[in-house]
C-alpha cells in the first residue's frame, strides 16, 4: 500500500482497504465509515478521492483485476515452455492470498458493479490458459476444454481454501505434489513433443 508524501492516504490505499474488507465481509463490507476507522482517518479523506461508495468499489475491482490477473500473468509469462508456464501459474494461484476476495466476488458476480470486471477477468484468464494449450499442440476446441478444466480446478480449490482449508495440503511438499498431479491430468494425452512428459519431470 503506497502512502503519499507526508502520510496522506492515496486512492490506492482506500482501494486496498476496500479489497481487504470485501474478503472479510463480502461486498457489503465496503462501507465508508468502517474503512475510515480501519485506515485511521476520517470520511473527509474518502471524499477527497471518491465521489461516492460506487467509485470506491470500482477502484477496488480495478485493483483486483490488475493484481490478481494481469500481474500474475506477467509474473509467469515466459518462465519456460507452455507446460512450465502452466505449472508456475497453477502453483502461484494455489499458494494462498486473495482467495477470500475471489470467493466474495464470485458470490456477488451478478452485481452491476462486479459483473463487468468479473467477465473480463474470467475471459482473460481462460484466454491465457487456452493460449498455453494451443502452444502445446491442442486443437482450439480441445484447448478451450482444457483451459476450462484448469480454471474450474482453480476455483474449486479456492472455494475449499476459504471455506474448508483443512481439505487442502498445507505443507510445501504436499502442495507441490498436488500441483504436479493437477498438471499431469491437464497435460495428459497431448501431442507427442508438446511437453506431455513435463509433469513426470517435475513430480
């Protein structure tokens, strides 16, 4: 969270606080007075940056879109061949952090402020994963199916991680074995030379 010179709160500080509140209490958790108390400031600081609560919600969602989609893609893109990228991506998104916000946003996916960025994020994530399968030699329809399988596996794990965390592996070795197993399934039956042996190499 970046503070302006002199300790003045920035719009991004408010957006980070709003995302944190959303992860704890859902979309209803974004309320000006409690957020001001969380940040140790007054409502005047809020109105310096935002016209109303909706503007803050939009800023928080834009931050979520950048931090939990575009920044993640930038971090794993080019880390190896497409199979290695898929492994790095799945490892990163299942390693914790941001799950509670994701679950809260899914619960509010039909809200008029949430629906547009949610559709963009889902489309962007599926497109990126699909591109990796295309690069591995899949036909477009097969790449679509595998990308959807990968994304639903991610969402299922995210839901469990928030609602029933004990169902997921907690130590690093078990988490690695879980990720390796998921990638093995996702890469099964790929064309020869496309990297289908990758999961065996990293397992």
